[in-house]
C-alpha cells in the first residue's frame, strides 16, 4: 500500500522502532516492519532467561536471528536488557547448594561475577550491532525511601550491581549508548527517584548515557502535561532520552474485558497517539528514538497482561492494516 512510511514522516524528529520476535521477521510482518520502522528491539530474545538459561551456557539462536535481520535490512538495534528482576533464571541468585545468596561479601562477589560474565558475553557478542542498550531495567520503587527496588540484585549487592553493569557494558560495547529504563516515569514520585539515582551514579562516573521511558499507557492516562514533565525533568542531566516500549491500552483498569473493542475507544486511542507524538516531536532535541512495544495488534504482550483479554494497543490491527492510531500520528488533523 502507499500510506506514508512512519519513518519517513518522522525522519526529522527521531528514529521510530518496534519490539519484535522471530514471528515479525517473516512475510507480511517483515514487509510492514521494513516499510515503517528504523529500528528493532528484541522483545524477549536478549533477556537473561533466553541467553543464559544455565550458568555459562549461552543460547543465541533467537537473538542472532534478530541481529542478523537488523544487519541485512539496515535497521538499527536497541538491546534489551542486561540486568532486570524479571526473566532472570533462579540460578543467578543461588549458591552451589541451591540456597539463596545472601548479602555477605562472598555471596555478593559471586553475584557480581555472574553479572560481569553475562554482560561480557551478551553485550560483547553484539558490540558491533547494538547501538543502544537498556543496561538496567525497572530498578526504581518509589515506595522505598531511597527509591531503590528491593530486588535480589539490590538486596545482595546494593548499588554495586548497577555500577558493575554499566562499567562492564561500556568496556565491552564502547560504541553503544547505555540506558537505564523504567515504567511510570510520568509519575512525579517515581521520576524524582530515578532522577536522583541517575544524578548520583553519573556524578560518581558511572557511564549512563540515557534514560528510557517505557510509556505503557492507556487511552486516559497519563495527561500530556504529566508526560511533558517527565521529559522536562531529565534535561538538566544532559542525558539522551528515548521512549522505549510505548503502547496505548484501550482499557483503563486491570480487570475489565470486552468481547470487542468499541470504535469510540479506537478513536480515543488515536487522539492519545496524536497528542503524545506531537509532544515527542516538540522534544525532538532531547529524544533520539521512540519504540513501540510490538508491531501490530495480532501480537502484543497486553493480550495476556495483566489478564487475558482482547487488546489493541498498537498502530496496525490484527490484519496489519493501519488503524486510526496510525493516522493520529501521520495525519493529526
Ligand atoms: C514483556 C514481553 O513483551 C512479554 O512477551 C514477556 O512475556 C514479558 O515481558 N517491561 C519490559 C519488557 O521492560 O521487557 C516487558 O516485555 C514488558 C514490560
């Protein structure tokens, strides 16, 4: 079809990306991907459980397929993610007898060595291909006084897990921009804690180049002004910013489930994409890319999270046709 290519429309503003799995690299999906997007992110293939399911044994099949696709098709690649509390195998936090690692100096050293080995392997392997890494994902918990999520990483190693992760990533992938990525950064308390952490670590010399805002949002939330405050907040740090996982749920709560999505919600969704992309474009000097967490509505994580329900959070429908949401960006009249 000859609808405008998103990447051409947005070329003066920022790169536009999509999270993919191997299903998106074939046939009509690949055509749609190549036509509209500058960059891809592996939705799952580069996570710890996918790449190092048991210690020292790496499985590269899915990640290599995505990296090779990006190479062959001249697309940029965001790496996601090197250290996270989810999708990380249990062995990472266990001692030789299968018990939990503690915060003793010896156990902490074991954990940090595993982290270092993992990042050397994964980020080292793709050093020539990945131009931005989500080194650390979802480390903030705004309900903690110090803002730091009590993950196994933190309780065993304190902030040293972040220092190690960024230092090693910089060493093995010196050409990649290194990001700290989180959700709900539009919420004031959360973004203030993230800001404080990034400011502290950068002051220490930890190589953090950018802040990633996931932007899993919905048709009512958050407001454009809250989202603008999110972008504005980080400007004084002099970091790059990216929108890393955007989707716009047609539901505004976690339990509702409809047999079909009313047209009215698809129109509201189009208005949200229109307004948020207009904002991003105004902040083009601060944002280097915007990534959607999926290619089309036939395959989106929201169809199982937080409950199984029909979802349609993206720009193209289950038949890969442009939705009102797409036209909200390309023809915002
Ligand atoms: C999601 C994937 O899309 C799903 O396929 C998987 O089952 C769970 O993880 N925040 C993140 C992403 O940083 O890694 C998550 O991806 C979505 C929420």
